[in-house]
C-alpha cells in the first residue's frame, strides 16, 4: 500500500523550528506516513543528519540575520519585509513544484508562510498566536493571525490550560476550531544518569548574537573550577579548544549524545527560545536564561519563567557567573502534562 507523503518544512531561524519537527517526523513515520523534508541552511542540514533515509529538498532562504544592537532588531526586520515577502512568493512556487513532483498528500509548515498549496490540507505550526513587538504588538499579532487563517489548521505545541509554557504567546481568548493544542514537542526523553557537568551552556540562534554571547560566556568562564560543557551551536568540523581543562567545548551535539549531555548536567544556561523551553521541560531541568537582545518573545519567556519562580534570567549585558548560584531557589521546568492523540491529529491527512 502506498504511504501518504507529508511535506514537513521548518523555518531556518536558529535551529529551534527544525528540532521541534523531529518528534513530529518520528510520529508521522510511526503512523505509517512518509515524511518529506524541506528547509534551507543549518535547519536542513540538521534534519538530513537526523533522517538520512528521508527525501529532503532545499527551499528559498529568508536570509534573516540579527543586528549586533538588540534595540535595532525590530526596525531591521521591518526593513527586511519586502525581501521576506519576495521569498514567500518563491516558497509558494517551490512548494507547487514539490507537490507535483513528489505526489504529496499534505503539508506541515513550521512558520513558513509560503509553504502551502490550495488543493492540499495545509497545517501551520507556531507557538505565537500573539507576536510581541513592543508598541506594535497589536499590529504584528493581527498580521500573523491573518496569515495563519490561510491554513486549514494551526497546531500550537503547548498545553491548552492554565498550566502551559508559552503564556500569552500561544493563548488567545477565542482560539476557534482550527487551533489545535498538541502538547510540547521534544525529541528528548528524561533519563537518570550520573551528573557529569555542573553547567551546560547550550548556544543557538542567528548571528551575530550567537557569537557575541559565546564570546561573553567563554570570557566569564575562562577560570572556572566547575565542570562545564560548552556547546557553541555551530555546525563545523574543526573543534575549538580552551586552556582550562574544566571547560569542554563542542561545536554542536545532536541526537542521543545531546540528550545524554543534557540529562547529565545540573544546570542549563541557554537562550530562552521556545523549543529550548520545551526540551528542558521534558527533561525537568533547572535552567538560567539569557534572551536574545531585541527579541521580544524570548525576553517575555525569560521574564515569565523568572516571575513564576521556574528559572533565573538576565540580559546579555548583565550576565555574571555569580548569578547562577541563585538557581537552587528556582523550581526548574516541568512538562505541563497535556497528551495529544497523534492518530486523531493526523487523520486530517487521510481524506481524499
């Protein structure tokens, strides 16, 4: 019997969109669908490494970069809008070609507006029903919701109730029937392992902010007496070395090695990207968050975790290693506990 082919296409903006698609791709295979992968850049490289047996295709790149000054990010993204809109049009053409070439039965787009096709079932994945942008939040949220309505369903990787991870980002007053909460998406499982590291630094996100935080943290931990695993979040072969033997540096880790490293670390220092929150909630880890400067979503999530007593946080400029000593006062992250029926969710793709 021919398996129904489902296109899974995450945005290449950091690695979070790609990594949260990993458990979804596994579930599709488990339910006898055949996933087809499409993305660009590091997101595509990551998924090809995770699923070498699946067909994969390159989509037009949005070419999103950050500013070195966080306060200018919103205005840079505004200036980039015409270019992004052009790329959405290119995406739509590329998607049409893939639909015809690969005989697709459905589409799951993680934050790629142009990856949809009017004669198929189209699903959009986002944890941002509201898009925070400072004094333009109302406008950016309404614009985002307008795009979401072009899809048949919107899947929100979170719990629907009061106990949730995304707060106001993923929850609106009247979500409507097309909004489906699917529980947190994580490729990891909690394991009981010996604690090898006092701290694990997990970097991610677009340049130049990833590099700026890396430089600050390496300097901060240069004379550390604690055991630290420092994952830079760059996909390169040549490893970076450090004079301090307490500091183990890796360019990138994935799969079971990353899962074991996270389970073997007492405290995780990371960006407050939503996928990171989901992973750490699944593993029930203690964390300290440093949001990407100028990214309102991450700043909101870090502040919310702090306010709820779940995890400490500070701005990139303020960070000092002494701040990590207060981490014992926080509860740590935990899974909201909402379980989704993937059989029911995927039944959307089974109609003619």
